[in-house]
C-alpha cells in the first residue's frame, strides 16, 4: 500500500498539487486520471520520490518515505518497478539484455540465476524466444512488454506505469492493460498507473483518482464512475461515443459485463 497524506507541491508561486490524500491499494490497479495540467505527472513523481512535496507525506506501508534520508530511500527504491511512457529500452541491447539490466546493476546473482529469472519474466509477458532480438526488430506492443518484464525482474512490491498505452493501437492497449492487471494480482503488487486512456479506466480501473486543477476531485472504481453525478468528471470520462454507449448500457442495468 502507498498513501499520500495531504500532499502539496509548488513551483515558485504556482501551486500544482493542493493537498492530495489518497490510498493506493495493494493487489489492485490504481489509476491517476485527469486533464492535461491537472497534476497527474507531478503526483506520480512525488510518489516515486523524484520530487519532494512542499507539504505532506508519502507512506510506503508503515514507512514515511518522505522523511527518509537519501540512503534510506534506496532500500525502498529497490522494491519499486517502473514502466516508462516510451518503454526506455536500450537500442544497442537485446531484449534479454534489456530485461537483465536491473539484475546486473543491483544484484549479485550468478549468471545461471539471472538467465532463469529473465526466461521466467519473458514467459510471463509472452515473449519467450525473443531473447536475442533488438528493440528495433519488434513491434511497439512487444517493446512495451519488454519494458514490463524489466520492471518486474526484481520482484517489486510497487509498480509505477506512466502512460503504458501511449502510442499503441486499441487492441494492443487492451493486451497491455490486462497484462498489467494480471501481474498486479498474481504478485500482489501495489500498482499505480498515470493514464489518459479512458478505455483503460473502464477495463482495469479498480481504484481511480481523478485530479482536477491540483485537487483530488473524485475517487472510486470503474463501476462507480458509471454512476457519477460529478458533471466535470462525466464530461471528461464520457467524451467518446463508445463510452457514452457504455454509460447508457450501465444505466440500463448491464454494467460493464459484455460491453468491455
């Protein structure tokens, strides 16, 4: 579990986050959504520790992460996996070498132990047999799966995903969403996802935080968002004809089942 406690962040005179309190639950996909400029990326960076809050605290389970020294924070960071928006793969390294990179950097595992772990996570993301390919030789969706494999190679307790479906077609986005959700449940990870993809919200939004102008304007599940009476959230979520149809189906008693 990760908990934001009255988190505020200012850059000069501009207050970007205005007191966010939110629990990101273990074993669930926790989504941060909102319009551009709402503060999503700043909140994600605060949670990871790339930025320090102007006020408030971030807790990892029973540990106040904000109050730790830089050295103490390193012990928490070894338990964090990160999936970057552009996958951030090394073009000069093979799929296997990209996935193995954290093991080489942060462990004293033997070559055999590393190989077994690499093969295990590649199978988890359905990339077995792609070990010797380079990022430029595989599709965007496969690159994203390589990024996921690398992010879980150290068996993290916490997983952060920044726009995981950016640049992907709708079908591949669904595959990535379900893969992230499956991994979250299987390994009981606290997963936090920053996304603009409203289909992801409906597919895997088990715990949703909607930010509006730096404030937590709404929180709930993908089922609850269908019944929202928050006009701003409704306007944001149901902008597309497909999602309008989804809301209508839910209102008729169909819920999400059979629609997504």
